[in-house]
């Protein structure tokens, strides 16, 4: 089938069409790439630490990043075996601490690249070594794809090495701490983009307008609420198997402070934006355990059973996926928008083995890259690339047919 025919079929929407939305949809509106979330976390810290409105947020995020990097590098790098020399200082957090000097890079617009050759020109009285640390921590964080870390931690959780952590039980407890620290850090980082950084989502409004009367299913694999907030009259089903910014887990009954609606056993949806916003800045009940981060290979969460994320997968994600199987049986084609079918998402990708999948990337080259990648890793899928220039371009052309 040629690209033109793929385009024609992809915009021809019936109630048997199933949509699969990935991070590429959200990236059009200011959200960061999933693999760069830790780098974006540091960029937010640097950008807002002098902001009157966001100073507390910036410092709170810095503390979470420092804690995560300390215990993560301890697990990853520590090889001490009884040396009296000493006290191990985790490598990553040491560089972060130097890069976070309160007087470093005050003029962000002039010093975005922390180029040593420009330090004197800009007039900063800061040691070159601190600028080097700033550049180095960015390089380190850019090389730590957030979702891959979950799988790495799971592997370390089940091997027989101690990584300098005393004994296997101690190691497992510390890995669980790293795992949950990363989940909370990513949640806060993504949430800030939801509340403060994303642009107007015209493509989502166009998408919804084009689907007026549509009664099929949209699988949204993003945590953000861009799609949810664009819907005025919902006739279709929105499914979010990886969680959402407005889903929380409570170990006990919901705190009376929160205005919540029961979605499922032990899962509550916050009703008001005020409550959601307060969550974003860390002001939530001590008993509330946010579990939006159900990403990476789903088995990672299930195997590392002590984590809060594992409970979320068991009690929310798995039942959602079971229900999805019935929706997928009823659909005659899948339109995938901004989704790359990563290897870690086999629990989602394998649901569509018998369906035609029309792929829409950020542009034609991105679509081709995604299609080739899926063919290499999921060789039995029928992947049909299109030539739409991103989500917005596609959303303007869809035609719903009752």
C-alpha cells in the first residue's frame, strides 16, 4: 500500500477506529521528550531558582534530584570493600552540588551553554571548575534515559551482587528507595510542564472537533491532561493505562481535605484543579502515594513488588489492559500518533498484533524512523507509515464517518 492510500485510510474515522496517543502529541505543546526528563529537571532547577514565584519549587526539585542521584550513584558506582579511606561520596551528586552554586549562570540567556571561553566575557566571578560541572551534569543527565533506569534497577534488584550495600536484603531496600525517588522526581518534573509550561493545545481541540459523535476508544499513554481538558462533550472512551496526573493511590480512606471521586478500588480521581496544583508542589497528604509513573516495562514494576508503582500496576494498569483487549477486538484499525512503540512497552504493543497500524510521527522522517524501528523489533506487526507533518497536521484532516 502506498503512502497516499495510507493517509486516506488514516483520516477515515469510524467507531471501529482505535487511537493510540504517545509523547509526540504532547511534545508539540511544550512537553519534553521522555528520554530527556532528568536533564529537563535540572534545567527547571537552574531556570527558576531566582524566581519569586517558583523559588520553593526549584529548591524542592533540587533536593529530590540530589537525593535520587546520591542513592542511584551509590548503587551504580560503589565498589568499596571495607576500605578505611573511607566515606563514599556519590559521584553524580557531587557534580550537581558544584553546578548548583547560587551565583552560577545568573544570566541564563547569555550563558545557556556554560562555555568556559565566555565566562570572562559575561563578567561572572565564578571559578571555571563550576562551569565545567554545570556542563558535565547536563551531559550525565542527558545520558540517563529515565525509563531505562527502571529496568536497570530491576536487573540489579534480582542479581546476586551487593554493590557495596552490605547484604542482598539491604541492597534490595536501597534499590526500592532509588526506584521510588526516581518516580517521584519524574512526576514532579512532568507535572510542572502540565501546569506552567505547555502551550495552547490547538491540535487537541481540532482533534476533538473532528471526532464529534465518535464512540470508539482513545488510548492515551501520556500522564498530562491535554486531551482530557480539550473534551467538552465526551461520546468516546479515554483509556490511560500508564496513569494520569489526576490519579492518586491512598493507603487508607481519602483524606477529607481532598475533593475526590472513586474511579476504582483504591484509586481516586481529584475533582478540582486547585487540589491537582497543590499536588504538583508537594502539598499532598502524608498518606497519599502518587503512582502516575507506571512506565518502562510493566514487568519491572511487577517484579520490584515493594514499590508503590508495583501496586499501581497491579490494581489499576493490569485491569485496564484486560478491558482494553475487548476494545481492541472490536476495532478494525489503529491510528498511532506520536508513539514510537518502545521496547519497554511490549505490554501495550503486543495488544495490536492482528491489526493494521497507521503511524503518524512528528514529521515524515520521524514516521519512517518509527515504522522501521517497529518492523525491526515487532516484526509480525502490520505497520503502515503516513506522510502527515505531526499531530496538528493530521488533526485538521480527520473525517469521522458514522
